[in-house]
C-alpha cells in the first residue's frame, strides 16, 4: 500500500531564505506527482505537476524535482516571502482517479 | 475559465436537515471528485464521477449522496448528518485519464450541530 510522507511537518524560516520541502513515497510505480498549497480553511491550489517521465518542473520561484527510483520529490522555494506561508501538500497518482496525499508541511515565513 | 466553483462557502445544518453542496466547472473536465478534509489532515477521497457516471465510492455512508446532472455540475446531497461529519468539503476536477493533475475548488466549510 502506497504511503506518502512529508518532512518536516512544520517549518518556520526568516524571510528571504531558500528552502526545501520533502515528499517521500513507498511505491515508485506512480503516474505523476502534484504539489499543492493550502491556506488555512481554503481549498488547494495546484503549484506543479510532474509526470513520471519527468525529472523536474519550474514555475517562478518554485522548482519541484522527482526521483521515482528513490521515491522522493522535493519542492524548492527560492527567496521565501511571508505570502508563502501555508501548508504544502504533495500527492501521488498510482491508480486512475486516485491521488494519495501526504500529511503536509506547514510553512511559516517570518517578516 | 480555469476555476472550480463551490457553493455555499459555509453551511451550518442540524442533524435532521437536508442540504446540498454544489460544484461547477467549465474547463471541459470529464472527471469530478468530492473530498472530505478534517482539520490538519490531508484530504480524503469520497466519490469520483467520470463522464457523469459514478466510478468510485470510497465506502462513504449513505447519508452522503452524490449526483452529477451534467458534465459541468456535481452535487453532494446531505441528510441526517452527524457532528463528526463537520469538515471542509472539497470538489476537484480533471481531464479523464492518468496523466492529468487536479483543479480544486475553495471548499465548503460544513458544521453539523
């Protein structure tokens, strides 16, 4: 059974730092992996989608990498800002129509 | 239009009430989803509709009844809920198939009293 783990569970950093969020999954047979951002009490905002054949995707200050063989993905946030404060979730797709979500990393960027 | 719209944003209902949650998208996505999310937990899949047909029901209690009247609209009918059903209910949509990511709505915060 696929398990998705995100470490750390919570992170507090000063503004301007570059940071890395980690996502690990136990079964490498995935179709794709998606990173989401969730503000408190709100819906999920899609950040990046990486297909199983891809190694990385970039959008602005965000870069996500995927190493399927080791069951890992990282989300790199450059020059963090207070507006980046949110919970970040990764999700892996292993069956059609089913994403398995990680437990999330709660990020706080201090001004 | 690249959004999934959910209404209402907040709902308070008694245990004997009947209410409905609504979800709408105009992106031409043929798969639509209901998720339930409790505080500080990841979303949990409830139902999946593909081409307006129920594809997945994750053993959800019958007091939750989904409906997909057309390719753009998804409803979740609620009846005789329990206080533990209080949660954020999220709707999502995607293209049909394995390669596509999801677009989520902003959710309905449901409180059962």
